[in-house]
C-alpha cells in the first residue's frame, strides 16, 4: 500500500499531455491552450474617442471660447480623418479614430454649438475622454498563457489577438463501466438484492463537467469471462477506462487480476486513503485504467483525487486536480490513523474568512451526505486531532 503523494508521483510520471489540435474560437470555450495567445496589434489600434463628443487640441480650448466646427461626423469604423487645423474641432462618436492634433474629447452634453462654433462649459483637460493607442494592450503582449482554460473573457482575448482558429490540447476520451451483479439502470425498479446504478451517471457527469468526451457502457457482471472481455476488447478510441467495483479483496473482486492477464501494467493497487483504499491504476501502452471502489463516496473521492489529476495532466492543465485552499476549522476532527482521510465538509466565507465544518456521514456508501458537501477536509495520516480554530487543507468540489 502506497501513500497518496506516492500515487500522485506515479500518475504524474505515467501521463503526458495529449496532442495539439486547432479549433475555431466559437468551439473553444473550456478548452486548454496549447500555446500562448499573443497580441498581434496594439489595443486600441489607434487613438480613439471614449465618448460621443468633440475632439480638439486642449491647449486651444478655453472656457466659453469657441472653436471652429469642422463639418461632418467621425464614426466608429471610419478611416482616420484629416488632421485638425489650428482652432478647429470635429464631432466624433464613441470608438471613432481621432484626427491628428486632437488630444482631448469633450462630451456632447458639455458643449454649446452656435453659428458654426463650439464652446465649452469648463476648460477640458488634455487626455480627457480618449483612449490612446496601445493603452490597454501593446503588440507582443502575452494575453493568455499556455495551459490556461478558455473562459468567456479568454475567448474575447483570443479573438482580440486574431487567434482563430486557436491551438488547444485534445480533450480526454473516457469510457465508464460499473461492475456488479446487483446493479440495474436508474430507470428500472430494483428487485430483491438489486441496487440502482448511481456511480455510472455520477462519473459521467463529473467527466462531462470537465468537458471530456464520455462513453458510458452497460454494467458488467462479476463474472470472470465478462471482466476479462472488458480488458481485452479493443479500446483504441479512448484514453482512459474508468471502472467502479471489483478492486477490493473479495472473491468477486476480479478486475486487477483480469487486467494483468490482459497485459495491463498495474502501477498501483491500494492507497493509504480513506475512503478509497482499494483504488487501482494501470497502463497498457497509452491507455489508462482507473479502478475505483464500488461505494459511491469512495468512487467520487478517488475520481477527484486521482482521475481528475491524471486527465487534467492529459489535457495540459497547468495545476492538475481540484483546487485546494486553507480554511478555519469550526469543530475538532479526530485523528485519521494510518490512512490519509478526506471528510465531507461544508465550506463558507464569513466576515472575510473561510470556515469549514465536517459533515456527519454514515460511511462511504452515504452518497446523500456526500451530496451536501462542497469540499473535502484533508486529515493527514498518523497525526493528532485537528483542533477547532486551526487552519486545514480543503479540496474544493465542483470547481
């Protein structure tokens, strides 16, 4: 049995970023950049008006003294207008290019127009109500770094840089299989000894929430032939096989042995973690197998700790795995013993401070209690109790 940190090191060595592909920015939301996005132009690309008003040279404007109005209006999208003549002003719209010689804009509501002249209620200052070329972004600026996830504002910056299509990492492709003679589909009514399959839909949702491509299969019975077929079938179209159940030490826990017989290299099986001790990880060529325990809370915790970390790395995420933060513990937590423990918890922010409290649970089967959690409190192995008021590490769920 290995520690969680040892398992992380094995995952990190076993998984490399996937290939690069180019996609239109319209399809790039949530994707991971494979290269920096660099501004190819200044932004704004020219001096522009920030308001509807009049452009002029501030040194020529005085309170209640007029400037000669040039005929016409300069609108956004117009070519650069001719330079201003001495003592001249011109009407401009928001986003319009400024004529050479203009270094201020007076809002239209702050001027008076009379007999072809424009005067000002108060003397405008140089630089008022205009945007200078490159004041937001200079050409050559790195707008987004490689390994960033594209959110809506990231899409805007990508468009600003003209990076369409954009280079991203290929999304992980995952096949999910639950195992167990007792499982029936969610739409079915369980009979004696049967349970509805909640692990499959939960894991599919967790994968889709990351934007991964998911293929969910029918549950596999706890039979040697069925399990061996699972590992020997062609799996060329996926990156990872994620299973639940069949990895503990019982007579029907058949998956690790079947995987080895089918040529998979078991990189770890059993980790000093609670819940989730029986978790397994194997590799066959570039294919990955994650054998998660059958109890739903164990399956969820192991997904967040191990599957998420590995497939985030595959997708090129800079900091793989769910975010971890520090928070103030509300109530004492007893020692974890010989296994690193992750407790369901509610995390809140009160008076500018994060506070976290462990939730009561009936055990690793209690998915109803787990559903109320928005974080997991990490309780180190072989340590003392975590005192109320101490700062503890929390793994964020749903991020």
